[in-house]
């Protein structure tokens, strides 16, 4: 009997090569959806001119896509249970490719916005679907697999503006969307051939229509209101969204597994700790991406182009650690890697207190951003892996939906908090505060949020295998 345990343990430690094939296919969907979310950013002026529209109207080409993406997210778990992960992925990618073609032949600003909404509705499920399918097949190797899978996805926001700039210089704006068609067709063919069938995973259940009517509009209105909190309309919308979300949580608690999202998942201390860590990490990442450029442009007087180049070390710091994630979590454990990353991100944010209250020192800025990037990258993947390892296999679709929704809420919540605080400190009553300038104060708030992230990460499990063993048959423990 004693000889069986090491062999079984070794067998469980081996990663099936098929996982890499599945990961390659599903990452292509996440990459393309992320690319399309950023490719339009540098194209709004051209689109406004070509389609004879105002910038205020044409910006909905970007905002409509992101809001539609969020609108569909709550349906992820129900759809996977109803038709299966492979079928849903094929439908979504096919619809994404078709809507890309429609965007390419749009005849007006309104038609382009409409087709982008369709594109966002189909693209909104590609990223959570990728996470869920990797979790199903990677098991306790999730951190390692996602570490490699994240690298191409991280390149999407970098490549988006570059590709858009080249297309706008040498071709029609329509190719911003038509370029998706050959990639989409290839991805669909690969998905048909490589993704495994999952008919045995189906758990059809009735759609919680009341929950959908509360949650989806609540999320969209929350994002919309957070982005426009400075005016009365935005504040009113935010209040309505909070009321809708509160009502959803109240009714979902009573419905149990019949709800659109089974809130009983959060009774698991490990899943709850992982979700809170993701909320804080995502929020801090977006808040920093908002605050640091504003500081460099407004307080330091740098140009937007110079600021863009100076922020490069942040992305480089994040990318250099992702391929090492599997080895790090295997050696040090989930909690140590994630909490260590939170501490590093905190250390990388502290220099901004000095920079904001003294003068800009470029070597210090570069080092701080690089360290902050490393730290944030070390927090994310282990916490996601622990969240998936903490739930049963049949609960993965529901867990994916819950995790992605909370992730998306983290960004606008903490960004709005920091932006509101900065606006308050920039008011005439505080602008001449000698002891604590506006940017020093807001970076102090950001440091406090980093400290909370560290506390959240310390509640993660010590190691992933201890959690993942819950899925393994008891015979393996003989």
C-alpha cells in the first residue's frame, strides 16, 4: 500500500499535454476580445471624421462594447449548464466573428455602435469561458497554466493601439474589424477539432429571469454611474444600481442554487478570500492606471506620449513573472506568493509618496513601477487558482460567473473612490495644504488599499494542492 501513494501523487502532479492545446484555443478568444476592447481607443477621432459624428457620440463605439460585455456576464453560468462549455464557446466566437464583419461594413455611427454592442455581447463570455475551461482541465496546475496563458492576453492592450495606428495609416478604418474575420474562422475550426465534448457536464436549470433583470442592469448602471460620478445623472444612476444589486443579493440568498448566481459559494472561506483578493487586486490595478498618468501629466507636466513610455516598466514587471507562476506557487504556496506579491506592490507604491511631495526622479519612478508590476502579477493568478480549486467541478460555471463579476466591480469601485478623493483634495480649500499635497494624499490612500490587499491575500490557503485534493478520489490517500 505504501508504494501506491507516491505513484498516485506523481500521476496527479503530471500535467496532461492536452491541457496546453485546450489553453491555446481558448486563450485566442480572450486575446481577440481584449484586443478589440483597446483597438478602437486610438481610432475615435478618425471614426468621428469618417462617419460624420461628434466625439461624444462616437465614444459609444468603445463604451457600448464594454457595457454590453458586462451585461452578458451574469448569463455565463446558466448558459454553460444549459448547452455546455464547448457549444457556448463556438456560438460566442462565431457571433463575435460575424459581428466583426458587420462592424466592418457599418454605414453610420449609429450602425457601428449597434454592431459593437452585438460584438460586446458575444465577446463578454469569451474571457470567463477561457478561465473555466482551463480550470476544468488544469486542476491544481491552474496557476502554472494561467501564468503562461496570461502573457499573450497582456500583449493585447499593447498591440491594440499599434495595430490600429498601422491600419489607419495604410488602410481603411474598416480593417480594424475585418481583420478579426480570418482569426475568428481559424479559432472556430480549432475549437471544433480540439476542445473536448462536455455533454456529461450539462446541468440544465431554469433561468432566474428576475435575478437577471436585477443583476445585469445593476452591473451596467454601476459601471456607467461610476464613470460619470461628477455629475448629478451619474450619481443618480449609481444609487439606482446599488438598489438593484442589493435587491438581487437579497433575493438570491433566498433562492439558493435556483438563483442566477448561487451565493452559497461564498460560504467557503477559501472562495470568499480569493474573490475579495481579486476584487482588491483588480481595483488597485485600475486605480493606479488612472492615478499615475494623471500625476505625471498634471503635476509633473509631462506629455501624454512621454507618460505612455514611462509606464512601460509596469507592464514589463507584470509580464516577466507570469511564466514563473507555476514554479513559484509549487515551491512557496498560494498564500506566500500572493501575499508576497501584495507586499511587493505596496513597496512599489510607497516611492510615489516621495515623488509627489518632492520631485520626479526617473530612475526611482522606473524601479517603483517595475516592482509594482511584479507584485500585482504575483497576486492575481494564485488567488484565481485557489478560487477554482475551492469549488466542486460541477460548480465551476457558477464560480466563474461570480468571480468575474466581482473582478469587474473592483475596477470602477476603487477607481471611483480614488478619483473622488483626488478631486476633493484638488478643490481650492485643500490645494494649498503644505503638509500633504493632493497627489501625496491620494497615493497615501492607494498605499492603504495595498495594505488591505495584503490582509486579504493572507487569508488565502497556504498551498493549492491542499485545496485541490478535495476533488481527488479518497483512494488516492491510501
